[in-house]
């Protein structure tokens, strides 16, 4: 049986020293020193191996030097052998320095590479054992590192393995322990989840050297639109998550067009304000154009809005009249094409037009423009304008009801004209010998809203007009301030018939009143919020701040750059809503009428009896039972039975003075409260009586003083 490893470590240097003694005394002294160190010093195994290697090198150098001197060669050759001996001493000093040496580049070797050997040695020394340092406390004895794999490159160094312990034990080595051993941050140690692995085996990845992170996209830095889109818009928190952008035109970072695509998923509703925030732009600088596919949407970014300078009315006079297809020009699309809308359809009849826009949005100017186009197209117009004096083009109409009562009369005349044509055209054929007719209703909410004294009658008439008038050559142009159902008397029929029977224009609305989502959604204009259309162009605030103190300029006229009036969306049948701007009224529309007289309605019974018809209510006092034939309407007008009802609606006091009117309405209030036997507000009482709340409230106060009615929290009931 040969000597043990410990005996070899102890006695090998001494044996080398005895062997060298026969050759030369100098080498014997070096070998003796190595043997003495191995025998006397209680060092770790690496230190002993270093001592042995140092002794062998020094002994060999001494033997070679002795032979050179004995042979009579130049002593300088013998002195040169001191170099390997010194190198051995330096190597020994490095090996016992107590610090982790720098990892050399990966080299191929039999078994493990030098990096793997060093990693395993430190693992055994500090974590699992056996340790070569007496008294060292291991992190977890027996927790060996198996299946060691290296990943080394110029900019990184990492290793992976599996921490294994004997069966029945559990791995207790922590990431912080490994980080402390290899002197790296804890974040560079990745350990598997113990819930997903066996208790005695846990994978680990240690990044001894991590590559520098790639530079990210800096906000505001000059990058391509695709990079900005991917970094800010397509992320989960962006305005259009999961989309990619493909440019179709690029003329600079603030002037480009592209198509946003989402892979096999609908893009859905896009918040234009969020998108502007993602791209660090103003909302007015971005325009979206939905396509036929829900997974694709056109995007346009503009340094200066394409519609900022507008299209002058006087420059397109020849395009205002109706063309062979029945279309008139309303304005200009975002891409510069003429924005057209139908007023008639060959072989079918007339078409409706639905206008929505708040104050200072350009809605009234658009109504005047439509009146001019109808005049040039030789279309008769009956105008209902509850807000007196707001339409400058009223002189182009065949009949104008200017004011609340007169506007209601114009609606009655339009309904009577439809009944007249139905009686004469049992089998309608287009074109008619009678002229095409437009029924213009401006500020329609003043007639249709539930707070209007004419709510029930106006709602019934407009519902019938929008349903039945197109085949009789009568179209409805209805303008209101918001797209909300309340502005149309909570009638779903009116809006649906307007949208089915023609085009729609959506201009800026007040905040909270312009959302085309939910119950107010319009097919083809989903997700648009009209309140997000800004009232001014970028840079307008700077112009306002630059003040001219020479006094008010009374001769100046508004320019298209002064505001966004007329800017909105145009929806035509079978298409998507597209951003456009109506024509800028640089001249009054009426001045372009070419001195042509207004087109009159045909000579028929409804037109001949128009004075009586406009004063004859067409529903009963409950707001129901709309007159269904022209004969019934004319018969009621000749008998004069409806005229007192009209006076009761618009002026309860009647012609005999206020006091008589008060006494006439009080019994009706008492009769209603006693018949209904439920509490009602003053507005409800007024609506049921077909009058205004301003006439009912004073009478209620007088009845309360007589103790004939009571009031609790605004609810009135009979005493």
C-alpha cells in the first residue's frame, strides 16, 4: 500500500531536497525550505500545493544551476535560472493572497475550464465544503453545485447550475449568500422558485459580469415616428396598445402620415387627447381616419393643420349648387378633397341632413350655407327658427317662422305640405312636378326638448316628417347644439331616421355634451368626443397676448385662422366620419344669390291655407292624437276650434287681459291635480295643460294662499 495524500504532501519536498543534495548544496537548501514549510505550517490544501510547486521549481532551478557551474560555463547562464525561481515565488504569493482573482478569458481544457475550476473552488470553500480553512463556517454543508455551465464573452460572464443536497434535506442557500461569496450585487443572482422544483434541487444563475444596458428612447429626442409610436403609443398604457405604425408619407417629424395596425384585433375607440399626449403634440395637430378594417386606422400628424386657412365661400360659388347625383359642397376634407353631402337622390327623393354644434362652432353659418345651396339648386325652403333673428339667409326661403311660436307654425305648415303631397301622389315618382323642398329646423332643441311648451306637438310632427317625407320630395335639415337625446325630445326615432336618410355634420360641443359613445353612439363615428375639438389653433394664445391698444376695430372681419369654427366631422351614408371644415363665409351667403327670387312651394291647399294651418295645433291638449289627414286639418282650421287651444298654449291670459287669463287657468290646474291625485312639479303641470311654466307658477302660488293646493319640496297636490 503506497503513502497517503497527506504523507505525500508532507514528505515530498523533503525527498526532493535529499535528491538535490547529491547534486548541489544550493538547490538542497531551497528544497529543504519547501519541505520544512510543508511539515511545520498548518496551511490549507491550496497553500500546501502552492508550497510544493514552489519547492519543486526552486529545486529544479538549483540543480540546473549547479550543473552549469560544474561544467565550467559562464556563471551568467546559471544566474538566469533565478528567473523561474522568482516567478514561482510570485505565483505562490498570488495564490495565498485571500482574494478572488480576476477571471481569465475562457479556455478549453480537459474537464473543466479554469473559470469553472475557480467557481467550483470558491463554492466548495465557502458554501458546501470541504473547506481548506480551519474553523470556517460553511453556508450549507453538502449543498454542491452540479451541472455547472458557463456563458462567457467580452462583455459578460455568468454561470448556471443546480444546487443539490442529499435526499431528505432542503436547499437553504440564499441569493444573498451567493452574492456575498462572489462579491456581486444580489440582483445579479437568479434562483428558481422552490415551489416549482424538488426540495433538494434548486437551479441558480449567477451573473458575475453583466453587459451594459442598451440605451432607451429618450422622450423628446429626435427619433423616427415608428420608434416614438412603439415606445409611447403601442405600450399597454398608451392610447393604441398593441399597434404598429407604417409610414406612407414623411416630410419631417411633425408632418407625416401612416397606418396603425393591430394584428387581427380591432383597434377600438381612440382617445385623441391621450394620443396627443403620447406623441407630445396638441390635439389639433392629429387627425385619425378610420378604414374599412377595424384593425387598421389612418394617422396624420401636422405641424400646421391642413384646414387652418380654410376654403373661402366666394372661391367655390360654382360648386354650391346640387350636382347630377344630388350632392352639394359643404366644405373641405382634411386631405383637401371637397366635402360633399346629398340633398336629393335621383330616382328616390329628398335626403335629410343632421347638424350638431355648440355656440361659436360655425353651425349657424353652415345653415346659411345650406340655404344658399338650396336656393341655387332651386329647392324651396320652409325655415323654422325658434331663436329669432339668428339666420341671415332667411330671405332665401319660401316661408320663415322666426321666433318660438312662428317656428312651431312653420313645422305645422311642413307637416300639412307632406299630407297634401301624400293625398296627391298616391304612387310617388321622382322627379316630381312640384319642387324639392327642405324643412330647415334651427336650434331644434328649443322646440323638441321636454321643457318646451311645444314639446309633444313638435316631437310628433318631426318624427312623422323624418319617417315619411323623403318619398314626397321633402327633406329635413335639423340643427341642434348637442348629440344628446334630450335635444331631440328623447326620441330615438328622429335621430335614427336623420342618419339613415342622409348625412350628418358634427362640430365642436360644450364639455361633457359631445361624446358619441354609449347611448349617443353613431355608426361610423364611434368614439368621437366633439368637446375635444379645440376652440383655437396652436399659437393663438400668443397672438392674443400681443395686444394692440389703438381701440376696437369695428371694420375687421373674422379670419379662418382666428378660430376653429366650422371644424368637425362629416358623416355621409355608408362611410366613416372624416375630419373636415365648412366653407368660410368671407362674404354673406345671401349676397351670392344672384338676385334670383326664392323658390316657392307649389300652389296647393296646404299652401293656400298656410295662415290658418300655422295657428292650428295638430295634437290635443295631452299632446297626443296627431292629425292624420289634410282634410281633418283643414276642417279643424275652418271651424276655429283649435285657435283657443293655441292661445292657451302660448298666452293663457288671452286677448281679454291677464286677469281673465289667470281665472281661466286656475280651474284647469285644480281639475288636473284632483284628477291625477299625485303630486306634480310646476313644469309637469304646465306640460299637461299645454302652456308655459311661467304662467303656471304664479297661479299655483295664488291657489296656495287660498289653501286650495299644497307644496312639499316643489311637488304640488290638491288640498
